[in-house]
């Protein structure tokens, strides 16, 4: 175990783990690493028929990401940086669809003047909704409920 890993070393451990996992599933993919900022690395797998690693609504992908983080954290005595895992571009496709959905809800809230509660969603999805709404005048968001049933409410600004 090393005392501290650079972001680049963390990315390589994460890439190797994800590549090995894909091989164990009998799948084929290219696995690359990108440093998104000074504290975040993304491991992305691209290939055909990788839906098994995404799962329903990204649930398997979330588990793969958690496992990957755990594997990297076990290589270092110190806290690791942020590690994101994506398969087949799922996360960006999901974010785009969620932004489009949110804009539709914002229109409904603006025309009716009534707040609207969304279905429970993951913290990452809630962040996309909050960030999307924060860019629009006249509406605001709040989170409500308890995990795992926490959800976003979109409402007219007060």
C-alpha cells in the first residue's frame, strides 16, 4: 500500500480494474482515463453490448463505480480523489435527457405557477436538475425526502 497516489496513478488503478472487470464478464471494450480537473479522473469504457454494465437506470454502473473507488482507495493510505466511471457514454446521455426533461417541467411550473415534485433520484441526477434550474430566472429548486427516496421540487421563485 502506498502512502499517497497521484491522480494519474489513481486513474491507472481504476482503468486496470474496470478493464479486468469487463474481461471477466466476457465483454470487449476500450478503457481510457481522462483527468477532468485537478481532483477528478474519469474512466470510460467504450464498445458494443456494454448494457450489462450499465443496468436498469444506471444501477449497475453506480455499483461498478463504487467498487472501482474502493479498489483504488485500498491502494493508498490517504484519501483518494474523485473517480467517475462511465460505460458507453451513458452518463452524458442520461444528463442530456435529464436536462431536457427538467426544461419541460420548468415550462409547466412557469405557466401554472404551481410547484412540481419529481420522482426520487440519485444525488448525481438531483445535481443535474438543480444545476439546470439554477440557470433559469423565475424558478428554483429544493430537495425533499430522505435517502433513498430523496427528490427535487421545482417551484416558482419567491
